[in-house]
């Protein structure tokens, strides 16, 4: 009588699409940084063969490029939606500030910091970060202009606003309390004199 061979989990695993590989890669990026985004560990974590990866991506660089493109498109779409779907400029700015100071997305922040770190040495990442920064600053400049600030001052406030939002996440919450953060945002969002 012939023995029936039992399939291994990798043989029973469903075929993953490129989005599933990128989602797993973003998880690894958030947890372990850019150096942790490697084909073999990803395949192991997904319990699937490396062949599935190579069906969708030529190599690790192709995965990184797809991740950068996805991140850029997501961040640009998010700021456009956040800046336009929230009502008045004052309300939109306050809600943007709340997103980063009260309901911060630690995973998203970790990914952003890793991509920005990569941008110091990688031309594709540099261009992606520039595009995201341009889009964010353009939207927020428009909101400050909507508060009555002249264009040059609105641009300066947009830079201060984003610098504060990202920088405050690095500050110790016992040193810079929630009340101090609220006062800083109130000062940044003051209407034009």
C-alpha cells in the first residue's frame, strides 16, 4: 500500500499577491527597520516560498521601490483628504494637530522615520520624501493662507507646524506635557493679526 504524503504548510499556503508581500514588508520595516526588510525572512514569516516573492518582484530593490511608491501615494492622498474634508482651515489644522499629538500612529511614525532615514542614502527614497513634503506643505500652507496669513507667512507657519508635529513625537511626555503641547499648537494656529 502506498503511503500518502502530507503536504507541508508552504505547499498548502495560498498564493500571495504583491500587496500582501508589501504589507508584511511594512510590518517588518516598522518593527525592525530597513535592514530587516529581506526576502528570506519575509518568506519565512509568511510561511511561503521565496518563489512567490519573485513572482511579483524582481528583487529586494523592486520591493523597496514598490513600498516607497505606495507610501508616497498614501501620504499624499491622506494629506489631501485631511486638509479638504474637515471644514474650515482652523478646524482642519486643529484636527491634523490632534492626529499627531493625541492619536499618534506609532507604526506609521516608525515607517515614516525609517523611510526618512533611508532617504539620506537612497536617491529613490529621497525623491519620495521630497514629494510627500511638498504635498504636505502645500496643503498646510493653503490652510494657513485660509486663516488670513500672507502667502510667505503661511508657508513659514506650515514649516513650523510640520516640524512641530514630527518633532513633538520625539519629546518625553513628562517634560513636555499635553497642556504644553496644546499651548504650542494654539500659538501656531493663532489667526492672522
